[in-house]
């Protein structure tokens, strides 16, 4: 079994507040929409001294992707200074396919590639139950 542990990049931290005023992470397995069907994790190593530029470009991609129909969540998580993961949650495979055709994915996704070391590791995950 492989375990990946990440902390949220402070630039993209998203917390919600419930009716009692408690703060919580709005995208956890307990909170995910019951229609959730597909998740993609891309583990990416970034070249030293380029993480700031990567974060700027990736931030634009995250913000634009969150507005798409069929996207339940789209986050950038950090493990250390130069290792990141995109956590993408979609309602179904059609939403994933639509995301890959958007102008912002084609443009900004390509731009993030210039900061990456090697090929990202992609994990495609579906709910176990």
C-alpha cells in the first residue's frame, strides 16, 4: 500500500465554517458529493528555485478549473518546497474529458510543465464504496 501525505499550500487553503462557527476542510471524504465518480492526483516535482513561478501559474489553473461544470474540487497541495500534487475531483468521466479540452487547461497546464522535473505521476482513483 502506498500512502501519500500532503499539507495544503497556504496560497490555496480553503476552509469553510459550519453553522456552529467551527472551521473545517470542505473537501474531505465525508463531505464529497454523492455523485462523485472520478479523482485524479498528479504528483509533480518542481525544479529548484521555480516554485514561486509554478505557484502563480498553477494558481490560475486551479481558480479557472474550479469554475467548470462537473468539477467538485480542484486543489494544489504541497509536500515540502518543490513537490506538489494536483487533487482533482469530478462528477464523472465526461467532466474529466471536458476539463482536458478547456482553453485554461491547454494553456496553463502546458505552462506549468516548464517548471516540472520529469514526468508527473498520475493516479486515477474512484470511490471504493
